[in-house]
C-alpha cells in the first residue's frame, strides 16, 4: 500500500494527558487485535502514572512517543526507530514500553 502523509510519522503526546482523551484519527491499527474503546489498551499512560505514584516505577517521561505504522519492518527499523530512540535519549529514558496496535 502506498504511504499517506500520516504513515511513518513519529510524534509525542504529553504524558499528563489522560488516555481517554487520546483518539486515533485514522484507521492505522489492527482492528482484529484491538479496538479503540479502551484507550488504555493502546496508550497505558493512566496505569503508568499510577505505577509511578505508588513507587512501582521511578517516573514517567514527560512525553509519550507514538508512531503511525508504516506496515514495513525495514522502514520502521531505518526511519522510525532511530527517531524514537532520539526522543528517548533526549528525555533520559531508561526503559521504553512498546505497545503494538
């Protein structure tokens, strides 16, 4: 499939935003594996915030990182992953949780 403007775009979301306020503006997700009714299924920021508050994790990065799926492993590896890594390094992130949707 040809890429659209959104495909392959790496972007950040303020981690203070509740998961319920996040919405997919396109159909770039696996509709057979998940749905968009439970935002915490694909953006578990509420659980991570609770884990930080209880001391289970040290802290939550100020920004969450998301990638519009290119449905191409080579594009993800060569284009998107280095950009995601750059964001993580800039925020001094120790661990990243990847949530495929």
